[in-house]
């Protein structure tokens, strides 16, 4: 089968991609079929021996993914060729048992449940990594609670703030987004089992028992009803995954800007062949930030595709549902790439406090204009104070020297940072961990 590992090298992480690999996909689809046979046997609908034979045939190694792909395009669902192949494998072992394969289920039952199981494989490790990133950022913020740096608005010098406030803001927003994703993930962890159109009428009074047994065997919860065309669970998870990528990208963008040579306030961790250039040996590129920002360029559109698929027809969608699975896989792999990249950057981010101070001093006191205006306004009114400050700025030279009588007050560290250290404390206190 065609492989895209080279093309996808910058768009996924190996571990996350594995959850959506052909082997994993078949494993989860066949796990559904095995659990269904066992649950149906427990309910007295399928002979126990038939269930055992079906379960034994649910080994992904027995099946050929390329042939399944070709057949899937002819039926617009992967379930049809998988069930046919499984039935043929069971028939080799016991012809009678083959008649009980896929008992009472429909194609979407298999696909949706496999998708849910793949999310259960892919996302928990990412949550652990996100916890580590948030923890690393929180520790960095604590260390730099009182480290002054140049605040920047519209990419221009503004007033000073503590570097710790910037980092604590990254951590708090990421924690908020991660909490949302964890909650939406939990909501997805339900089995899909509705039969032909969602009534399970083929199973009669055994339906509830089979559905409950199926969910229990797969480690999933039992929903109130099948959710064939009620896709808010999936869309909410997609949106929240994109939010996490966006929160990571906010930090990545700031780090990349702080790494610019002429700024030099921070740098990603060094490592063998990490951040090098193919033509310029002197360069140390923000490679982690680049991977996160690449993910941020993709994630919103992938999430939007899943949201756009929400208006699905009646009890089985035509096109919208079929668009979800590959899009969701791409989105979670994109999330995995961003998380993996930032998990390397956050704990090893190097900070140059001297460069931060030098960049503030390079403004020749202009960053103190706001504070000077308010201090002068206490004795002469704001309009006159603003005019005086503007005149001082126009004269050039050191702004602090031009307003020499305010130098002591302007240079006071507590006054310089304002509530910034307090905001660091509040942001860190808001974290769940």
C-alpha cells in the first residue's frame, strides 16, 4: 500500500499516527465484531461456539489492507469489505458460524465505534504530554515572576511587564483548552449500535442486553440511544482539538519572535542537528515553533470540515458522515504533532534576561511614557502632562534624563511591573494542576 510517511513527517507524530494506522483501524473494527458476537452469545442470540470462532478470526494479521481499500470505494464504507473478509475467514473454520458474523449490526456501528476506540488510543497520551507542557510553563513563569521585559502591542514596544506573566498566560490558556478537550473526549467514549436505522428491531427484546454487553466488552459507555446523525460529540471534540493547537501556537509564535537575532530574548533547547540550516551553519532555527505553527495552519480547517458535516440526512448521512473519519484522523495527528513539538520546547526554553533588559533600555525610556504621564498628571492634569511627555520624547536622547526629577519613581521595579507579578500568581493559581 502507498505510504505517506515522508510527506507527513512534519504533520504528525509517530505515536499518534499509529492509532490511525491500517493495523489499528482493522484491530478496532474487528474488536467490535468479536465483542458483538460475544455479547449476542451471552444474550442467547448466537451459539457460544460460533462466537468463539468469530472472535478467533478477528485477527488483523489475517487480512489484506490494500484489497480492503479498493473494495471500500465500491461500497462507500470500509465495513462492507471487512465484514465480507471476516465472514470468509470464519467460513473456512465453520460454515455455520459464518452466518452469525455482524449479527444485528450495520456498517456505521462498526465505523463509529472503531473511531471512538481510536480516539481512546490516541488522546490519553497527548493529555499526559499536555500536562507536562503546562507544568513546565508554570515552573518557568514562577522563575520569572519578577523578570522585566518589553511588552509589545501591534508588534511595537509598549510598557514593561514580567516575562512570567507572558508564560503564565500561555499555560493558563493551554490548560483551559486542554480541559475542554478532555471533557469532549469523555463524551465521545460511547458505543455506536443501532442496527439498520437506529431501532435495533432485529434483536427484539434482547437488544438492550446486547448493546450493554457490547459496550462493556469494549470499555465504552452506553449512550441513551444510537447517534447515527447526531454528531455534536464529534464536532465538539474537533473544535476543542483545534483550540488546543491554537493555544500551543500562541506560545510558539511568541517564542519564535523572541528568538529573532535582533531580539534574542529566548531560544529553543539545543540538540544534535536540531534547528540547523542546510546552507547557513550559523543559524539556529525555531524548529519546534515551526512544527506547532504548521499544525495551527491546518487544524482550524480540519475542524471546520467536521462542523460543516453536522447537518446529516435523516438516520444515515450521505457524504457528511463519510467525510468525518479521515478528517478527524488528520486533525488528531495534527494535534499530536503540535503537542510533541511543544513537549520538547517548553521544558528546555532558554531565557536571556539581560537581552530583555537591553531591549527595554534601547527604547531610551520611551516605554516609561505612560507611567510618566500619570505621575505628572497628579500635579498638572493629564492633558498638560501628556503634552510635556510628548515634548520630552520629541527632544530625543534619554527620556528618563529629560524627565530627571521622576527618574527614581520611574525606575522603581515594583512600579515598573505594576500588577504583573500578581497576575502571574493568579494565572498559576487558576491551573487545574
